[in-house]
């Protein structure tokens, strides 16, 4: 059981939808992102996704691309991201943390070393955008052995024939990408996403969270009706970009969380 | 297509799209079903004689193939060593080897019923070739080009516009080829139903590296026939420049199993291959990593962040290289060297006045190495260099480098 599994068990008992928020490690500065990170659980965040900045985020829209650039310019590295998780864990030992990003910085560090340090730092799961099931031996299987969840993306192009392959080595939860496109783009409607979530739920016992393009508390509330969890990233990152203080960002996160929790 | 013997250098990639540890399919889930479709369609086309008949017809009548294998008499005299032949792929329609591959991919797109074609381009040669073939077949064409490159390659941008293509300047990252490729992938993820991504080099997720190589292999196949006709034997060495590496792969591939043929790839050494990292020599100055769908040698920092690289030639200015080259490097079948901006400029000028051929800056790198190598070889040594593009597009860059105002 990871903290993710424990959290979903608690939420299921309370009949609550999970609210999952994304911030980029080191954006706009290591200090500011650490301040926001520390405040997320009190703002109502059930699961925290922390972006590991990368120069070439090919699945991300402008908001998260720029967040990564700001973080890299501020000197963020993979090791500093892990240090940020370690620091967070000194004050919070229950809120699950999922590290999200691209494979190259992990491959560059060395898979075994990364997994050992990520576990030790207190991360619970990984979402690595450019590792489909076809490349499971690279990181997915070693991660599961190291006790980390490997959370897979399912998308509108994942048809019924392919879905079992996508679900096979997934753990923690399934992240349903509500649109064909990049992060922070057009919003999908709960009406169109609902049947897709149901299609996935029919083939797995894992919780299904939905993300990409959810920007407001209202949209979060709508999506919460059809999914086990709602993910918001770009909308929060945009608040960081425009220079909001940590308090202002956390107030917005609290509105989103209230929306998702109903 | 010929069938490959086991243990052959030309048997790759395997079913997972790997050449040794290199290659693979490192893409987001949204794209996986698309590249699996493409692979299935390509496998069908590969063994379909009507597909190749169509390719041969277009290669002959539209592109102007076969391109000549030219004995460069005056360069040979100048070097005073090996007998130097130039494979004249710069005489192709659109002025470079790029169109060999574009034709294949566009015919595939038509078989798959795709109506919207996207491409990335650096110097603009692949963009121009894609715009050309799309015009020929009445397809919508969108070319992603780094904003920096749009600025330094204006004539090619105008050419693409004349051909009816839409050029989208990419401002993300630093606005060069790698950012253009990121943006093309983002477009593809967004427009999955009607769009075909026409990649310009032997990189990207499987099946692109193998597919682009197969389409470009026409270069090496022709060289084999032409040199047998001229000299009655195979060449002793082959030389080609490498950015992503498609012209080189096209020349090299049919010769990989001819172990007596020495094969040399020339990367862009920029200001010199050292720890300033002001070059684009992924093999001589990089290490393995994962980018744009494949594992290959990359220019990267200690944290695994991708570096920009530098070359005077926009077409070689890419921080990666095709995965098959990475494999050929590691097993030692192909030698990889580099030539600097300065050396390429010198070779460019020498070629103009010695052979009456204005080469592109890309093959000028290959020629710079030939200039070093040929004098050390005996006069019965047959050396074939791929003249993969013409230099009309580069005259402004060269003028600037020489301090001339035109």
C-alpha cells in the first residue's frame, strides 16, 4: 500500500472525489514552489503532483512549458526536486506525492538510483509521459518493484482493444486525459468524458482521475460527478506565472478543491 | 525489398523498434495507437509492388532520379590521393535528398486517407520538399519552423508559402529545429484523426527511423549500380555528413554488409567539439538519452536537460542523431568524425571554384573531411561522397561568414 492507495481507500469510505493538483518544482523559484507545496494539503488537495522540469516537454501546452523554463532558469534539477519532496515530508507524512515528467532526466541519473532516492525522499508514484506500455521494462516494472506506483495515462485514442495493455501494469490510479491534445488546452465536457470514464472503470478496480483542460472550480465540480478524481495543473501554474503570492495561489487552489469536493 | 540474413548489419530494427539499445517508442499514450497504425501500414506498403512502382515513377519523372555519380576530376587532382566521386543528390527536384523520403511518406499518408500533413524543418529543405509534394497531391501542408530559423532562412519560408504551405514560427524553447519538432508532436497529439506527421530524418519513434532510412536507401542502391558500371567494383570508402543522419543512412545502408567498404559519417563540429558544447556532434560530444520518441546519443547537461548545440549549417543544428547511427557507432561498423564551421566554409569555397558546384553547407562538412582523408589514400582508392544538397539556400549565411554584404 502506498500513500496513494491509502488515500483513495479513505476517500471511497467518505464518498469523496479526489482533488489532485499540479505544480512545477522550482517554479517560479525553488522557495516559492516549496511554500505553495507546503500549503496544498490545508487548501484541500488530496494528492499532489510535482512536475520535474524538462527542456523539451512535448505533451505540454504553453503554461507548463513556460513553468518548466522558469524552473530551469531558477536552477532547478532533478536532485533538487527530490530534496523538495524530502523537505515536504518532514511536515506531512500522509499526503501522496506523484512525480510527473519526462524520461530523460531519470534515465540520465540512472533508473535504479532515481527509484531508490525517490522512495527514500517520500514520493509515492510516477507519471512519465513518454513511457507507453511498450517501454514498460525501462521504468514501469522497476518502479513497481521499488514500491512506487506507476500511473498511466489513458486517452481518447486508447480504444477497447488497447485498454487492457494500458491498464496491465498501472497502479495507484488511472489518469484519463480528457482530450486529444496538450495540457491546458480546450476543455472537455463532463457529458462526453463520463462514458469514457465508465468504459475504463468497467475494466479496472483502480480509481480513475481525469485531467487536461480543467481550469475552474465549476469545471472541477462537473468533472467530479463522473470521475474518482479531478486534476488541475495549467490553471494553477498560470497563477504562479502572473506573479500571485503563495497565499493567493493557495486561495485559488482551495476554490478548485471545494469545487471538486462538492 | 531484399530479405536480410540473420546477423546482418542491416537486419535492424527488432520488433520493438530497437537497434541494440537505441531507438524504441518513447511517445505519449495518445500517439501510440497512431504510430502502431503507421507501422502496420508501412509493413503492408513495403511488400506491395504497386507502392514501389509508384515511388519509382515519381522518383524518375518528378525528382529526376537516378542522380548522377560524378567523378570529381579536379578535386581528385587537388587532393592528390583517392579517386573522388560525388553522388549528385543536390540535383534532385527541390535541391536536396529530402524529397526521396517525403514522397514515400506522402504516398503512405494517401493510403491511410490522411488529408492534413505536418512537418518540422530546420534549414527549410525538408519543409520545402514536404510543401512541394503536398502541392503535387493537393494536400494541406503545415510546416513548423523555429522562429530563429524563420529569420535566418527567409528564402525557404517564402518558397514554402509559394507552394501553398502554411509556415508556423515556433517561439517555444529557443526557436530552433528541436523546438519545431516538439511543436509538430504537440500538433499531432491534438489532431489525431486527419493528420500525418512527415518526419524529415531517421529519428523519432519507431517506425520512422527505419522507414525514412528505407526511402533514402535509393541513394546507396544507385551508387552500388553506378560504381559497378564505372569501375567494375565496390567503392573503398563512403563519406556523408550527419545532422539527424538521413542522407548518410541512405548512402550507407546498402553497403553495411559489405565489410570491406569503410564508412565515415561527419558531424557538425561547430566552433570545435569540446566542453563549451558549441557544436552539434551528438556522437563525438554527447551521451545516450531519450528525446523525440527514441533513445540515441544526445547533447545534454549533467541533469539530462537537452542542450541546443551550434552549427553554421541550420540543417545539422540538432542535438540528437538517428538511433541507427548510435548503434553503428557503438558496434564500430561506421566511423564518426566531425568538421568545424571553418573547415566546412573552406570546403564550400573550394568546391565552388574547383568543380563549379555550389554545395550546401551540410555536405561541405563531408567534403571538409574528404579534403583531410583523400590525400592520405592511394590513387586506386575509390571514395564516394554524398553531395546531398545544393548551396543556393546558404549564400547569405556564407556571405555573412566571409564578411561580404550582398
